[in-house]
């Protein structure tokens, strides 16, 4: 069996989207995998003996809620496990991911104006792949966008995008964005982009020679501008269903890259951050 998919269930507004996304992944892409629905009850301190029965009651209640969420998956004969963990949040989360070693974690994300959401802290701290969902679950896949900068993580994301496109017969758009030069002379700007575009196209063609590319419908585009703005504009213009991108680009060694972070904050479609 393939590595499992882990669904982070917090019983808040994105839970239905997380379940729907997990179901789609099992049905169409990771057909030999199972899903693990997991929830962590945060325990800030070692509970005294008289509190343990109450904590166990809460754990049993949440296990029943997970069971209820799993029912639609059972009806489709999908492989499902459920885990409720009691303990320190970060220690429990790391132990869970190290033990399970999931293919990816499906995680709900909601930006916050005044504080860093827990979901964002998870994305920053855990060096694994995440499929981040917001309002729109992944329930159909016709067109994929893969922002690409030739970094190590971007190449991993590209390979995953090839796989997703092949399994779902989706169209794939690979997008490279060249940062625009801050020059007054428009002719110089255009000349610079033209030369960079030729270099990037040669680098792309060279890369393809070293990759195993499936028989899929895909194209590569190079544009000039602000990376985030071009990604968001492409999502709107091309009716993209899923973004697949690396966790970070060429500069950072750990954590979540600035472009990746901005994308998940500013788009409502699912974003697959590949480790």
C-alpha cells in the first residue's frame, strides 16, 4: 500500500472541504492509499488524576465525531483510520507525522489580520508536503498551475504536477515569472525580458531531457512581472482548480517561502505545497 494521506480535522468551518478533498484524492489520484483522520486535544500540563476521566470523555466524544465524518468514506469502500491524540500539541504532531510518515497532510487555512494562524505555524515548522484548502475543496481537477523557478522544491513540485495531470487527465500550465526590472526605459525592459526568456526556455528544454515526462497535455510559459500578481492573474484567467508549487524557492533552507505563503493567503483554491 502507498503512504497514507493525513487529514487534519479541527471540527471548524473547513472540515467539510478537508473531507471532500481527501475523498477526491483517494478516488482519483492515490487509489491505493488510506486516509487518517486525526485530531489533537492540546494538553498544556500533566493532568491531575481527577481530570483524567473528563479528558477521556472528551476524547471519546471526538472519536465519535470522527467516526461520523468517516461514514461517507466507508460507504465508498475507502480505507479510513481515525486518531485522537491527547498531549502537547507540537510534540504530539511531530510524533504523529514521524510515525505515520504521510504522503501529505490536508490542512484547512484561514488568514488572520492580528495573529499568525496555527495552520501557518504548522506549514512553517513541519518539513513535509501539505495540501492547503480554504473555501473551495478539491472535488474536480481539469486544470493545474505549477509556478516554477527551477529550484529543488520546484522540480519536486513539477514531478508531482506531472503525476496529478496524468492520473486525472488534467491540463497542466507550468509558469515561470521573471521579476520586472525597475527601469524608466521601456525598450531596455523589453530587451532584458526577451533575453531572459530565451535563457529560461533553453534551461527548461534541458531540464525536460532529464525528467520522465508522461503523456499529458501541458505547456510552459514565461512571463515578466510580480510573481504573486502573475500567479493570481493566471489562476483567474485560466480557471485553475489546483496550484502545485514548492514549499520555498532558492533562498530559504527551511520553512515556507514568501511567495508560497502569499499564494495560500490570497487564493481560495487548494494549494499543494510540495516538500
